[in-house]
C-alpha cells in the first residue's frame, strides 16, 4: 500500500471529533494511531470489534497505539482519511500522519496480528511473540503493497451487496509458484484490473476454513471463482492463465451475469 501523507498542511484546530483528538495526541506523545472505519449496519465491523480487537493477543500487540473509531460517511473520515470503500477498514497512521498500513475487511486475530507486526516493524517498534495459530497452514493473506484485495468472503459479500457488484475470488498458496506468478503478472495487468472493476476482489489461502463453508475448497491452485453477491457460481477458472487467456474467462463470466 502506498503511504499517504495526511493533515500536514491542516491546522489542528480544523480537525474535529475523536479523530482530531487522537491525531493531536499521536503527534504530542509520538504514538501511532489505529483508526477503525465502520458504517451503519455493518455487521462485520461489529464482529471485528467484538472478536478480533478484543482478543488478548491483539490487545497486547496494540500496546503503544492510540485507538479511535470513525464512520466512513462522517466529515472527518471524508476529509482526513483516504477514500474508504470497504468496511471495516483499519488505518495505521504514524505520528507524522503517514498511513503506514491499510487493512480492509474482517480478519481473525491471527491474521490481523500480522498487520500489526508489519506496522510495528515499519515504525521501528518492537514486535511481540504471539499465541500459535490453531492450524499449520502458512497464511497467504499477509501484509503487502496492495490496494485492491479483500481477505474474507463475508466482508466481500456485504460490500458486493451494498454496491451491486459481483465477486472474484482468487485462491492461491505460498507453496504454489503458479499462484504467485498469476498474482504478480496477470492480476497486476492494468487491462485486467479495468475489466474487473465491477467485481470485489478477494484473496484466500488454499485450505481456508471459512472458504470451505461456502463450498470453496479446490484440490489444486491457483483457481479463480467468479461469483454473484449471493455466492452462486458464475464461472471457475482453474490453473494459471496469462492475461490474454484470462481476459477470455472474464468475458465469459460477464456474459453469464
């Protein structure tokens, strides 16, 4: 995610509400801010706060951060944060008002801790040891320079229904060189991104437990699922595809919508 520079030319007196107080305190105390951006009727915002942010391991890892919550449609969010499409979204902001990391969608405590760790490293803060994950699957949902992906199906469904979009789910694995190649070449192609602008992009790790509840459990990866917001299948592209070949799948999927 490209770093954003916020508020440097804006007098502090012009910033209002909880976000104002948190940012002023951040600069004064030289502590980073974690901003949780929510929306009305966003059930996964409530889930994020209830389960992930109340997790003891996460709370310990957030020591030294200032926490604030803001509605995505509020004046503060619209004026002083990058444009927020998805909720929940979490922004980690440095005391110099740089957005260090952006996390979109609901994540469990283990995966969210990876983003906190990455933020702490970027800010020169010490990292902490964590409770071990309950399974042995190496996570494919890790911090990266990216602004397109969401990382859980439930949040994607919620957003797709709000915006009348469909869903594209990319399932990959850290152990699959073809997953990485497709992600770093085909899915980085500007033409592909443009053709998929009416889809919510979701990236999942092969073997994801939540994905299995939606019937997404491919034997091999990479696999791309084109889905409607109600999670009915439009098309499934199995294997690695170069951009020109993948465009054919996009065209086919759109013809079925």
